[in-house]
């Protein structure tokens, strides 16, 4: 072989070797790219799953917070969970929870679902303009899934009786969209679902009912009035309980059958008189005045410039047992009726309570002082109890009746729901 042929052959061999090396390097680069792309796809899928899982979990958490807020909302609601002035409408609490005075237990309200009792389930879905909700009265939620590309998480709620009286167990199910477990009867996939649970306990608006029809930390002075003060409750039988003197020579008193009238009036109770104003208030309500006033279920009314119409409107608009904080003196003139046996009112007045004429109250009224004057007539009176932080002074003749059932209703069903510590779980 000539030198020229040998050089050509060597060059060809070097070119083939370079091609082989290049192909090996290219193949290695392809393997690296495939591996990196595989990891990228895996990470993308994991991130998407984490995003959907977090979205469903946050929707469920929002459901729990919304449920607590609505249970403490005294307003009457329409089927879309919006406030309404319709007297036939109910509050969220009255719509979904039934209270039994005998056991002090809350149980869910059900509807007839094809022959079976099913608990009512309020449901909400997130739209481009906010949450759209359905609060059914008798049936399944009525909602439509929003259109478009915006995320549309949803949640649905289920209430069950708690393990103790006054406790409600709330289960919130969150979904990435209005489907699956978040929409009754849906066969579509919700992509991701999360469930969280918590117990809510009622912080009663009236922690300890008074034992007397009329309780005053100071003196009771109605010596010339022929008012009637009645307490048929066999567990107390006290008509008037005062920390100072009692002047009630013309009062008509009644006690439980067979009980002596001697125990109907307790005056000069040094223990009662020794209580400070704050301690006296906390004895019955379990909180100081600021804490009670700031409960979300309490309607606050300013009476320093007159407020009869505002008070009547607040009681009428409340779907629960009305709880009202009145700032300033409360002056009411009859004929006027506040509250009812089914919906008694709990009224705390940060001032004097002055009643005149035929005023009829169902519930409990607390004031810094109390007075009832004028020609009261047959329509004047109280079914429940009255409490004065100082004195009672009046010449009116209302009929005051201690109502055990009504006070038990106020104690057990009025107030605000709070989260029970340690009850939250997501399993």
C-alpha cells in the first residue's frame, strides 16, 4: 500500500471514530434530557396535586369559619343565605339546628330525601364575584357551577349533635370545584377533596338565670303600687329579691302552691348588696359587660336620642332569640309588646330602664335601674324576669311573672358559638 493510500485509510478511521463518539455523546445527552424531562413532569404533576389538595383544604377551612359566623348571625336569611326582612324567614341557626330544652342539646334539622331523613346541608361555591351560597330550607342545595377558567372551589357543611349538651359537631367538606362530595347527587369528579371537623360550643347569653321574678342590688320601692309579682317555680318561689329595703305594702304576691308567702320577699341581703356592679352582672351573664356586648350575636342599639322603633325593628329582624345591648337610658311607653313566648328577648341596658303604661315584655331585662310608672292596665307585664343593678322605683301596677321555661330557653339557645379547643381534625 502506498503512503498516500495509508493516509486516506487512517483519515477514514479517525472520521468513523469521531462519528461513534459523537453518537455516544448525543445518546447520553438524550438520556439526560429524557431523565430531566421525566423529573420535570413528575414535579409538575406533584405541584398540581399539591395545589388542588391545598385548594380543597382551604375551601373546607373557609367552610368551618363561615359556619361559625352564620351560626352567630341573628339575621333572617333567604335561600341564598342573604339577609332578608321576610318575617317568615329564619336565621341560619334556627334553620339547621333544633334545640331541646329538656336535654339542652342541639340536633340537625332534616328533610325527607326519598323516604329517608337527611340533614340539611348548606353549600357555597366561589365565583368571580365572590362566594355564592345555598341555604336550603327543605331539600338539597340549589347551585350551578360557575363557567370560565377561574378556579371555583366549593364547600358543603354537615351538622351533627355533639357529645355534650350545647355542643355542635361541624364537618366541612372542601372541593376544587362544585362536584363530587360537594354537590349532592353529583357523579362528576371534584379532582381533590378535603374534610375538616370541629366542635362548636354555645357560650350562653344568660349563663345563670335569676331565682327571683324581680332582683335588685339596691332597694325596692313600690309601696303605693298594686303590682303583681308572681313566682310559681317550686325551686325558688322568690318574687322580690333585694340587697336593701323592700317597700311593697300593696303588692300582690304569689308563690308555688302550698308555699308560704313569707319566703316570697327577701330584703336586706347583705351578700347581694356587697357585690360590685361588674360582679353582679357577671353573676347572671358569665362575662363582663364589654365581653357580652361584643359577642357577634348581640345587636347594639344607641338609645341616647330615643330608640323605640330601632329596638322593635331589631327584635323583629332577629331570627334567633334576640340579644340586644342598649346604650343609654331605655324609655318605653305602651301599648307595646316586645318578644314572644317562642322568641323571648334578652335585653341589657347600659342605663336606666323607664317603662310607662301597657308595656308587655317576654324575656329578661337588665338595667342599671328600673322603674315602671303610669296607668298600666291589663296589658302591662313581664313573662320572664327583671334585674336592676341599683334600685327599683315605680307606681305602676304591671303583672310580673317568673317564667321558668322561657328563662331556660334563653339560657340554652341564646348566645354565641365558639370553637372548642382541641376539637379540630382533618381525618
